[in-house]
C-alpha cells in the first residue's frame, strides 16, 4: 500500500537482506541536504568547477553525430576506445604497460567492488579492510554475506604488523585485503611509500589477493602520491578506479584492471548484472578525454580542494574544543576527526542537525560498531567560509555536550566510554549521495 512504512514482505526476503536495516541516522541525512544545514557529511565533488557549457556541447554532439552507436547497446567489457584511454590515465599514476584487454569498464568504482565480491566471496568468507573503511565497500561485502575484519591504521595508513596479526587470526577464510591506500576515505591518510612493498609482501606470503581502490590518487595537494600497489606488483592485485572524482560521478563510469586470467569471469559477472555499461556514458568520458583539457581540469579540482582543506583544517585548529584531534590529508576529500574523551558522534548527531550542521558519524565506516569517537568531515563541496561556519556550529555543539557531561556525567552526553555500542552498524551508512 502506498504511504505506509510497514513492510509485509519481511518473511520472504533472502537471508542476505537481513543486514539491510534502516536507522535513525539515515533519516537525519535527508535533513542534511536542506540549504540551511552546512553539510560536512557528503562525498560529492565540486561539479560546478567543470566547464559545463562545453561539456553540454560535447554531450549534444555525442547524440547528434554518433547516436547510432552511443545510444545503442555495447559490449560487456566496455568499448576498446575507452579502455585504451583508461590505460593512458593509469600510466599517469605510474601504472605503465597495462593492456586494454585486461580492463573492464564498470558502472562506477562501486560496481567494480561488487563484481570482485561476486567472484571471490562465499558467505562466511573474511575480507580484511582498513578500520575505518569506505562505507560503500562495507555494503558490498555485507550483501555478499562476508565478514569484514578491520585492520588498524595510523597516519601512515595500514599498519603492517596489524595486517599480519589479522591474517593469522582469520586463517584460510580470508579471501582478500581491500584497501584505499591513497587519500583514504574516510580517514584522509595515505599508505607510506615504505609500507607499500611490505604490505604486498605480507599478502603474497599469505596467498591473499589485494583489492586496491584508488578513486583519489590524482587529487593530490602536496606533490605526487606514492606509486599505486598495482604499479609495484601485477600478480594478485586488482586495481579499481573511477572517473567520479576526476570528471563527474553522474556518468557512473569506473573500471577494474584485473589479472588477465580473471578478466573474462569479471565480464561474465558484469553481463549478468547489467548486460553492458552505458555506451553513452562511455562515449562521454572518451570524448572528454580526447577533446577536452582534462589534465587541467584535475589541476582545477586540486586547487579548489587544497584551498578548502586548508580552510577546514584552519577552522578546526581555531575552533575545536581541547582534546579533539584530526588527520591532515595530503589529497582527497576527507578529514577524520577524533572527539574529546567521552563524546559520542552518533548520539550527538541529532543535536548537530538541530544546530544546522551535519557530518557522518564514525560508526558508518566500521562493520563492528566502533567509531563512536570519530566523525568524517568532507571539504570538497562547501566553500571555505561555509566550511568555517560548519566547524563553528559543530564546535558549539561539542562544547555544550562537554559542559553537560561535566554536570550530569556520561549518560547525558551519549553512550561514550564503557557503554559504547558494538554490533553491526552498516545501517549508519549515509545514502549514495553522501558516500
Ligand atoms: N571507492 C571509494 C573509496 C569511494 O570513496 C567511492 C565513492 N565515494 C567509490 C569507491 C565509488 O565511487 P563511484 O561508484 O562513484 O565510482
């Protein structure tokens, strides 16, 4: 019946649907998009920085001049033209000599992750992932009924000793390590050059596949990013990337560079899901990369995001209460914040929304309910003055919580300290527009 929220189908769902529950946090995110709310919650690139008129003209031509192919079905692996361009893009990141034959075009990086999960994960298998990790990857692994085991990170990314320990604890159930080594979402940290080979060696010794997710590597603010893992090793490494952050997420074009033996199975899995990626979107990206100054556009994005990162970090430094700490990203879109002792980012969320500021509570980025002491702040979308205003509002909310805590104790300020909730928290995930 339309209009009712009661679900009469609960008994009929497949087992994998059980983990898909909604939460009060999700409802709050719908409020976060209101204009009066300063949203630090999103993950959206600043599309207004694109030359939209020129893009519009390009898209018009794509339909009028080559509509008979761009509006037709295509092949499951994606067009050769785009796969060739993708190999050129990857060579800019240091991945040289990749064959277009080993590239599979996907509907964003998100479908790339989904295809890898379909190919390799049985229910009960273990995926090792950074703690915290990308919320959309958690959703994919949960849908595959896999268990995520988090591996600790620090300012230099994944900690090798923690990875070895996690491998030891997981035994043969561990199928792959999923990681975002560069300008990580949500933590904003980058796996150091020195650790990259060490991590690859550990995985190789353990027979663990590596899924390297690299949407942000080109969005560097301070010199080039370290070489991707795939540039250091081919065997056992799946490289996933996307045009969502370097061009536009609305086109939904990403890719996988896969070990040769696996490529055909990836294509079959993709065909089963979507037949083929959009020919029009692929044509748009191909034209963009062929006829427009896309390298300059990436520089434009970098400049804008660097300025905004500086504005956010400056505001955090000036306004946050004592005891708050945060990461210093050298690229990407996000800062990861750790709250003063006892504050709970999830419990605080309704009060933040009431104060007209939004963020994503840290619990959304863990499969096990940790993260109550953290929040992810985005700096790519709001302008510098608005970022500062957002932090001012947030700091006000935190000061109030701390004051209440000082008077009434921990129960008022939320479930911090010993009462922190554990258990599946993927329902804290924001909707796709906020991922
Ligand atoms: N991986 C990571 C780490 C991301 O942050 C995102 C987008 N937020 C994606 C994959 C998916 O991006 P898309 O599907 O838009 O390419």
